């Protein structure tokens, strides 16, 4: 398809010069741009196809250069980006240096928050409205678009409760597509299903309500009977009574793919006073039949070849095994062996590859929806009853349950196992999704054990260890393919590291999946004549102080390596422990994520930028070696001559000479 109209749209105001047929064509061009993109790289797809008409209608009715718009969750932002002056850059989305796959205030005035997680849109847009009113800008309109999958999040109801109390002019659009990433679950899902099958739209409801209000009242008994009758009929007609009771005026449901109808509906509610909830039905994958048929697979599919809007020739999949699959297999095996084991996830069954577990062990699989805090407290209750719950949630999403990890799990010292997927750099998803804080936030809790597998060989034994441990355990692993290091199997022992090879010139001490990179770096350094060893830390809490202190004493230098922020991470734990034992850390270098948010890009690109790839590790080791190397003025290298003697003793001899 040739793009006729999208290149002309430099701002949403340009849409207002188009005729209705031209606007329909713009919607088609947006879908074509989305399809073209996903043929090149993985990107959020089905959800963006589903909001094309809604996005266009919003920008036709409102002026979001001054009005307020928050998309929740932000992965449905692509149509918005295409019509807010970013069409020319669109093919760069989710690439290093290109557009972000989520809203980004640095890119456009039309993006207000980086909304990578679900549920906070009503809170933030209510805050914007309250702030605008106080700043004398009460004429600004405020709109939040939230999906039905995010609706059960506790913060949503906290915000709605507050909005009803404040009576602020606020529009919440409920984008109801019967999905999160996976099909929605829970009581609210069933409630929305009832609204979906109801044949009554708002116009009919309004007419019936008007008629009911005209019924005569004949005395007190009749008044009570008529009132009860009115409420019963309203309840039958009104699919949104829940929202009405929460203090929102409910309107809808509307067809979310009827652009002209949506535009008319938004014009009607634009000036309604007080909080309003507009219920819109959309379909994930609209306009691309394979995505409609399988919206889970096409949520963020790998690149595919497209024959037409109705057929996909092939989907390019990787033959490599990922950490996610490896952990899923280990969990499945545990559930077969241990009837006490159970699994909890927060709307991430597909992302965590738990479908087989859900199907084979339905009585021990619990999807709580996008409710991470509830998941953790729920798991604590199960652990107290004698079960061994496994909480399988992305690292970046688990942050929302921080207080419950503290109060309900760590404080009670309950045996809950946390399997933290997507720990480390999450690649093209960028700073909203990088899981680079979990080592730090888990390590602060008393009773918590913090672990990370160095390769595939560690995964299942670590899970077995965690489920046999008497307290809470955290196991982190990245969004990456697993590797295996050829070595004898070493059993997991609490707080014990695994030494792969000892090195007199230096040691890499790796916590987590960067262990194979450390092994490759050490091999290349040994080819250069340096005696470099590698240690698989396995534990960030408790650390193996005895073995690490030995490395600090006997090796020329020690480099800790982790895919976590350096603030409070594994390297920090080593420094704290050494300081407490009055051991010098002059020969210690800590590598990890610096104290800043890391932009999006392929994981390998980001690791290279941060000096955490093989070349970066080699450069750091060479720099440390040069700092520690002692050469006499005569040019005789006594360190080399005395290599068989422990390095600290060599240095002492050289100083004496």
C-alpha cells in the first residue's frame, strides 16, 4: 500500500481537514504501517490494531497539545505515534536510538508519562486534572484509556474512589477487548461479559430512564413500590451499575471500530461534568485476521511473512531455548513431584510460558490478573497453610508488590519462591521493563535468600533448593537464551559459590546469566598470558564471603559482574561484607548497571554499551591488571618470575626488593 495520508499528518490537527472517507483510509494506512513493522521485528501488534479508530476519534475531538491523554498500558501507543508527527521515524521503533515502544515525553508533547505498566492511568490523569485546576488551567480536558485487563488492579479502584469524591471532570475510556496479554480472568471479567451481551445501548437506556421518571406517584406505599420498580428496570438495562455506584456516570457500550460513531459519542461526553466512564468494545487484532484469531500469539509476535490481511505465510521463530522455557520446564517437573507446589502469576501465563502447567495442573495454577500485590499476599496465605507457592512474575512488575514481600512474606519468614522473569535488560521494551532492581530490593529484606543461575545447569537445582528451603527465596533470570558451561555438576548449597577456575592474576565473580560471558573473557585473557579465573556466585544473599575474601587476598584483582543496578546489588554486597570484615577492596571492581535508566535496544547492544559483553569484560580486566602490575626499573618483571607464589606475597617481595 502507498501511504497517501499518513505522511501529511504532522500533528493531530491535520486530521480535521480530512473527510470521513479519508479518515477511514487513514485508519487503513495505520494498520498497514503496523503490519509492515512486524514483518521486520517483534513489536506490540494485536493491541495496536485494536485501538486505531479509538485513537483517531480521540484526536479528532480533543486537542491533546493542551488537553491531557494517558494510555494505559502504553504498548497500544503506536497509532498515537503515527498521527503525532512521528510517521517518518516509525520504522525505527524499538531499535537502539529510535522511537520507544511506549509513550516517551522526550519524543513528543503528546506523550505525558512513560506508561509501561498497567493500572495507574486514572490516578495520574486525576492528578493532572487536580493540578491543572489549581494552576488556573481548568479548561483542560483529561482523558484516560484503560483496558479491561488492567481494570482489576487495586490502584484503579483507589483512583476511582478518589475521583468520585473530588467530582473532577474526567473521562475514563474502558477499552474492553476481553483480553490482557492473555484472556482476562476474575469476577470483573464476568461482569463485563454481561455488559457485552446486553442489547441495550445508551440511547435506549436514556429513553427508558426518562419514561420511568414520568411514572406517577400515588401516596407513600406506591412511591416506595414505584421506586423499587424503577431501580429494578434500571439495573436490568444498565450494564454499568457498578461504575455508577462508584460515582462515575456510565455511558455505552459503543463499537470501538465505528470511527464516526465514536467521534459522535466523544463529542457528546466532552462537556459532561464530573467523572464519566465510557465503555468501548474493541477487538485485538482488528483488520488482520490471523491476529484476531490468535491475539495471544500476535500480542508481540516474532517477525512474520504476510500474504495478505487474511493469511500469514510463516512466523520466524528461534530454535534456541530461553531461560523462560527452562524455568517453566523446571516448575512443571516440580509440580509433578511435589503435591504441595503451586504456581501463581499475574496475567503473564503466556509470557512466562506456563500454558502447559495451567492445562495439566489447573487446581494448582492461579492467574490473579494484573494484581501483583494480591498475588504475593495470596501466596503468603498458601505458604502459611503448608503449600509451597511459586510466584512467577516479571522482575519489573513484581516491584508493585514490594510492601507485601516485606509484610506478608519476609516478616513472617514464609517459604514463598519468587521466580523473577525478565531480570536484567529487557531489550527493546526499554526502561519501563528492564528488570535491573530486583537484586537490590530483594536483598534488603531479612530472611530473604537471593539467587541467580549462571547457566541452564543451575536452573532446576536452584528451584529444587528454593522449595526445600524454610524461608523465602528469590531466583532471577533474564529474557535471553540459556547457555551451558562444560563443567562438573556442583550441588547447590546455601550461600556457597561455585569456583570454575582459580586465577592468580584476577578473578571474575559473576552473579547470574553473564557467567558464560565471563568464561569466554577469561579464556581469551589466558590466551594473552594472564591467569584469570571465574567464580559463579549463585547467591547475592548470603554471599560466599569465605571464597570471595580468598579471591580478594590471593588474586591480583576481583571483578564482580551482574545485570542489576550497582546501587545495592551483588557488588555492593561484596563491598559491604569486606568492609565489615576490614578487608581491603582496593583490588575490587564492580561492573553492572549504572545509576541511570537504560534506554531500549537489543540486549547485546546494551550490554556492549555498558561494558558487560566479552570485549568490555576483557578491557576491564586488562585495565585492572595494569594498575596492579609491578615492574622494576631494570625492566625485569618479577611478578611474572614469581607467578607460582600467591600474588599478595609476590607484591610484598617486589616491594622489599
